[in-house]
C-alpha cells in the first residue's frame, strides 16, 4: 500500500511545495543585488507576519540561537531575570540564563499548566532585567497568556524587558507586539512558516536596542547590532542560509496569497486555520476517549494527548508511523511514554485533521484495544468544522 | 484557512515529490551517455511494470498518441477492426479507426456497463485485423474483462491482434500480458505512474511487430519500428521529453521501493492499493446514500458516482473545489452533470480516501442537503480498510 509521508510534528512541519521549489532555485550569491532584493522583501514581510513596526532580523540558526542572541545582547553577567516556565522550553531559558552568567529567578509551574498570574505578579520585581517566557510551551501544548504578562510587567516593573519565545506561538496566536510592548519575540523557520529548520527571526524594540548599548555579555555571531547595520544595506553580517531565505519569501507569499495578497489578513487566516484544526483535533480525540494533557489552556500550535494509564504513548507513535506513515511527536523528558503530540501549525488543512483522526481511530481500536465506533472522532471534528467554517 | 490542492482526477493524478525533484534535476542532453543510461533503465523498469517480456517503447505524446501509433503501425486502409466500446474512450478507438481509413465494426454497450461476452463472441470474426478496447473505461469507471476477451480471441479469431488501451488499467488491474497474448497495451504517464502528462508507453508483441511489416497506413513520428531501432541503442527516434523520462524513472524506483526494491511486487502492491482505496471509497459513498454509476464492474482506477435525480454533479465538483480545494472529475459528454468521478490510481493512500470522504460528507449535507450523520462515509471506509489492510 502507498503510505504518504505525513509529518504532524510541531517542527519540522510539512513543507510548502512552492517554498521547496524556491529553495531549489536559489542558486545565487549572497553579496549580490539579487540576494539583497530577496532579503529586504523577506524582512519587510516578516514585520507584517509578526505584526510589528520594530526592526526584524533573520539569523541563520535554529530558534534556540535567537533565544541565545536575545540574552547575549540584552544582558550583563549578574543581571537578574525572571524565567516563567512550565515545560522543557521554559527550562531552556533557565539553561541559557545560567550559561550567560545571569541570576535567573525561576517561577515553575507544573507541566500541562500555564502560569498563575498572582504568583507572577508577586515574583516580578523592577530589578529584573527581563522576563523570559514562551508564548506556547511546545513540550506540553500549553498556550501562555503573553498579554496578561505584558500588563503585569507594565504595572509592576515597567522597565523590565519582555522577551518572548514565539517559536510555535507566531502563526498560531494573535499578538499585538507593539501594543503590548513585547521587546523581543522569536520565531523559527520550521514552524508556522512552512520551511525546513535553519532560520530564526526576531523583532527587537527600541528599548531593547537601547539596552544593548550597556549589555556586557559576549556575542559575535549573534551580535544583533551588527545584523541591524547589515540589514539596513540588505545584507547579513555572516553568510546566510540563502535557500531557506528564498523559501521563506515564497512561504510568506503563499500566506499572503491565501488572503488575496494581503499578508496581514493571511497571517490572521493562518492563525484561525491552526485554531480551528486544533479545536477539531481536540474534539475528535476527546470523542475517542483520550484525555488532553493541557485541557485548561490548550495551544493551537500542537495538541498533547495522554494515553490511558498503563499504556505507552510510544505505541501510538509507532503505530501511526508504521501503519500510516504519520510522524507525531512523543512526549519529551519525563512526559515521554505518557503523552503524544500532534501539530496544527503551518501547512496543515482541515482534511489533514480528518485523515489524522481517521488513522487515530484505527490506532485506538486496533493497537490500544479501546472501544471505538468507526467515524466517532471524525464526526466530532466535522461538528467543529461545520460550526466554525463560516467564520474562517 | 489553508486548503491544500488535492487532485482526485483520473489523470492527471497527484505527483510524486521524488519524481518532481528528478524532473527538476533533469538538465541533460538526450544524445549523451547520461540520458541513454536513464532511458534504458526506464525501458527495463517499464517491462516489469507492464509485466511483459515484449518490447516496451516510450513515446513523447499523450496516451492517445500511442493509440494512434498502434493503429498507424498495425493496419492498412480498408482493414476491418472490432471496436468494443462502452464510453468516451471506446469511442476514441472508433474515431481513430475512421481517421486511418479502417472499417471499424463497433460493438457498443451502454455507459456504465461492460461488454456482453456472448455478443462479443458473436461479433468477432477472423477477418478482424484487431480488437480494440479499453481495460478500464475512464469515462464511466468500468473495468472490462481483458482476460475474457483474450480467450474469445484465441477461440474465435486467433490471428486477430488484441490492442488494449490500459491507460488507466495499468497499475490498477492485474494483467498477464504475455500469458493472455495482449499484442499491444498502452499506458500514460499522468496515471498510475504519478508524473505529469506527456509520455505514453506501450508493449508490442512479436506478432504485432510482424504485422507492421505489411501495414500500409502512414506513420512517421509514431513509427514504432524506428523507435524500436533507436531504443536498442538507448535512444529515441525524435527529441524525447527528457524530464518526464527522468521523473518516470524516479516514480518506478519509488514503486519498487515500496516493496523493498522489487518492482514486480511493488506493482502488485500499487494495484492492491488502488483496489482497496476504490473499495473503501465505494463503500463510503454508498453509505452516504449515493448510487454508483457502474456497480457491476467497477474499476479500481476511478469511481463514478451518480447525484440524486434533479441535482447537478457540477455542484458537487464546485463545492469540493471551493470548500476543500479537491479537484474531482465531472462526467464527460452526456454524463456531464449526472455523475462525478474520483480517482484512486497512482499516488493516493488510504488517508487520502478518508480525507475525501470526510469532505464528501460536508458536501452531501451542506451543499446537497442530504441527510448525513457525521462520520458515516468514513466509517464505511474504515470497515473496508480494517478487513483488507491485513492482506495489503
């Protein structure tokens, strides 16, 4: 039987064919007018995609590179930062803060939950150089409330920088970056923008630029001031991942094209798309008898699903792969074996959700031995789609 | 919302990405050792794909070009041929026979039905130079019984050539080309072999080669003897569609790769794949309340579905396209508006069938106003898959 390769991982996500072809065609040198034209176009598109008037920079690195860049450029050894964490990626902020000799105050919440705002308010102090958090905690499929954190910052510590890992949040959640005062928000190429890993992008506020002037931490490859200067000339400081940048341009063109060429509306449609597919997937899986790992604040980027007590989520991962060529994500760290994760961010459509749930019914019934009435997960998703399709 | 482009037409069919990339990479000249190596490999693969020891040739044309080639090379003006027809493609044989000044005896059966073997037996005479038929009548989604026709030929008119349009039959039906004595069988690139239109291929028996020596009809571009001579040197008589040939090689590699590199087993798996998906699709559509246009001899290549009296199949075609970016085929000729057609040949998998049926439930309920319980078509397909998946 034919089994098409179908990624449902929250990065890498399925590639947009038009971006693949643009990447294949990108046989150009990076110190030429041809590249400068592409690069400047992509930077301008990214501003719209992020929804900001701040500078946007591209780095040839993974998203973690941009997380490092934000700390290396904004902080000095000994600076206090507040880390809000409820998962593996929150913990990455702590690791980075330690690596750059900061003094992280870590406010941890259980995996599967979001932040308690009263506790955040109590922990936040004006002496914090920055608040570090995720918009979406990919490891637990939780959406954090960036707007609420931004308001607490304004209230309690208005000079503290707000640094947001939006790697799976961008393209799946609506942000008012400038209105809320997000100083840095970070995205990655292998997420909602439908291309392979290798690029990170971030927006940088004027306050963040000012903070860099006194920041003492070491940076060279990730020196954002140098990148800003180069970007003004349509260039990158170091050799960029040219093909990925060309692919990113094609993907942003596609996202705009979904809304008649209007990238802002295209971004909103992409977010709605992820949200509807996430809602339909959750409804289908709950109808199948699965419990959600993060029921109270579910992300639109990815859904985390618990397997029944005594079962191994690795069996679901394996069955989806061997029987249907579907690649889901297992749990990470201590969640491995307990949950599996299914993505909705980027190049997924409703029929991908239907196909996934059809396969999940087979796995639930034939692999896990759960009682399944054929079509029951699909039906729950169709119910969601029938109600929401009119608004998207 | 994202809506992925999804072809469900019985040609062109969905492209295999590996073939797309091979086509993009095929920047070679056709009178070089590089091309000869590809061409000879593809011809050898096509023999296995057709399942014959006869010569196999490739033509840079559509399948109709190879239909013309078979008549132009095998017949002389005034020759009598028996055309078996039950649809638009059967009628094409009649048109071709007239264009080449043959005397076609046309045995017609109603659209949606296959041939009555007793009538074929009564009509067939040793004076017929050839029997012309389709293995699958794509316009009606009917499978004809080539083996039975071959046996009648052996019995009644053993010298009559058997010329089979297998354009949608190859890769969806098991043939014993040499055992049954099929003199010519024709395939097209945009069908089960997963690449774009532009190539036809055909196998030619020794009896057919012998017949060409006395055939008087004019041929130049489609002169098969010239192609055979060129092929022996690893070349084509005229400029070939190089990229398509490279893509075809990649597709045949993929089909072999689905069975551990064994193309014969890969071909069988591909046929089983189409048959299971066709059966699951039929079950789903019948469960939704639709009637099949060809219930008695349904093809695995494509399914033809009637819309209820008073409705227009064009509305289904339009709704699938606008709401789900699914491209089905409308009926052709007098069947337009009455039926729509959904393909299974080539690069389709079970999850494509689930997705299609999920979309059809929305169209049936929301566009046609039929009573639909969400999941009912999907459930019927899952039932089929659960029973058959063990054997494929």
